[in-house]
């Protein structure tokens, strides 16, 4: 029997639907990423909310840190298990021929960044502070790397888009609008 579903699914980083999962001082909305979610509603896709990998790892009182703090074998193992569980769950949707069209991450997050991650600046080896001593470089967050490889194993090849968070929007204010346009064209 036919119903109204579009057959299109987008995976979203947990904090895009729940800013309370973010580290302190990083939220730019009271509840969720309004423009991004409104666009996704308009496009008629359903949202598959990924568990916040950092909460799985270390809970909600954690500090904001760069990628190198998360890029360790023990953390990768936990992230891989979470990514494999998601891929295992998504297999059902794939079997029904639904399309996993995109994964939307949180740009510059050490776990959920898509094209940018943070690293400590070279000169600041001691008394480092976030975000003062961070620079942003090309790279994917540790969890998204694991998710990409888990999805490849089930032959799912979505588009990968990173929503600029507070730090990136402060450095490059036009990046948010550019990302929304990109998302709009893609979906
Ligand atoms: S970016 Fe990822 S790790 Fe950070 S709060 Fe969002 S879901 Fe959690």
C-alpha cells in the first residue's frame, strides 16, 4: 500500500536536533539548528538522529577539544562499535530500497567534522585554551571517519555535509549561508 513517505533519509549529527548535547558555550540556538532543520522539513526527507559519540564516550560535562585528543585506538574502537551498530540498523532501510542521501555533520568537531577539524596551534604547547589556541585544518572527525567506513561496508555512499558551528561561523560568517545553499541544491 502506498503512503506519503518520500523514501529519502538523511543522517544528522545529534546536536543538530539537540543543542543540549554540545559542550558549554557552543550553542547558537535554544533547541535545534533551526534553518537547517526547516530546510530538511521542506525537502521532505526523514531525519535519522545519530547518537552523540562524545556523550557515549565521556558524557555531558566534557570540554571542547581538538581532533588529536580523540584520535586514539581506544576511542576509535568505541566509535567503530557505534558506527557499526548504526550501519547494521540502516541495512533494514536499504533492504526496503530507501535512499540514505546524506550525512550531515557538525563542522570542526573532532568527532563529527566533515571537512574541517581543529588542532592545537604549533606554538602553544603549554597552558593551551580552547578556542584561543586552536586552528582549523582540512580533515574529518574521528567518528565520521569510522561511520564512513561502516557505511561503505554496507554499500551506502551518501553525500557528506558539515554544518559550520559557532567557531567557524565566527571566523567565516558567510560559511553558514554557503552550506545551506549547498544542502538546498543537493536535496
Ligand atoms: S558534534 Fe558530534 S560529538 Fe559534538 S555534540 Fe554534536 S553530535 Fe556530539
